[in-house]
C-alpha cells in the first residue's frame, strides 16, 4: 500500500512529542521571585533544547526517507512503529534530566544513562529503517536509492556516539549530557546529503 497513512501517523507522533517537551518547561505558580525561579530552572531549558534539536533533526531525516518511499509493507511498518516508540518516549527522560541533572550522585548517573540509552535506541531504530529500505529497493523510488546508504551511515554514526555517552554517564553525568548535546548540535548544523539527493530524485521521478 501507499505511504500516505504512515506519513500522517509519523507527523502526528512527532507533533505530540514536541508538544509534550514544551509542557515540561517550568512555570512557577505564585512565585514572589519569578525571574529568579525561572533562571534557577536552567537545566529544563538545556534539556528541552537538546531534545528539540534531536527530534527536529530526526523529523527532517525521516521525512526525507519517507518522501522516497512509494510502497510500504508490514515489516517496514513494524520498524517505523519501533522508531516512533522511542520518539514518543523522549519527553520522559528529558523531564527527568531537567529535574535530576543538578542533584549529582546516583540519581544524576541513572538519568544520564537513561537519556543516552533512549537516544541510542532511537538512532538504532532509525538505522534499521534505512537498512530495511536499502535491502528492499522495490519499496523506494528508483532515482532515490543511491541516497539510502548515506542515510544509514549518518544514523549509524549517531548510534556509535551514544555508546560512549552511556559509559561516560557513570563517571560524569554532566559530561554525558554535554556529549548528547554535542551530537544534537552537530547533526542540526551539519549538512546532510540525504534530503537533497532524495529531493532531486523525487523531481526526476515526477513525484
């Protein structure tokens, strides 16, 4: 079948995830020192920014992927649902990171490991989707197939970086969160060849 309904589901899950991230931002009620209390909540803003960048980059990458998909089967739908599972989870470790990153000790280590682990699983699930489409070219527009190896490489690199972020969390939760942030910033600022290749392929294919 065509990917129309899958497009709608993916966009809906991303929209809900971003909305939940915003809802977790601090809103001190009845505070006599509102500016001070808002400034004290800086971990919430950092956690929100890192997660928003991550979700935004993944949305761009996944939108590029789906724009080249002409047909979907059950196996690809299953892989996409696994990917969406971790997208929908992101607000949870983000909220915990904002609350516990400054506590130090075992609490901060636990949250740092959890956050990096969710990001790792998210990157792996994205890699699996790229790989499946690469192995089943009949699902993809012929002109766009050359871009899929690059997409898989890009998500695989992210997966490899989150492994040391997990290990680093046991030594320094702050450093682990910093590495998570660097990964998000790098992929947000770096220019991926994938969307451009797929866009040109879609034009060439008359999509």
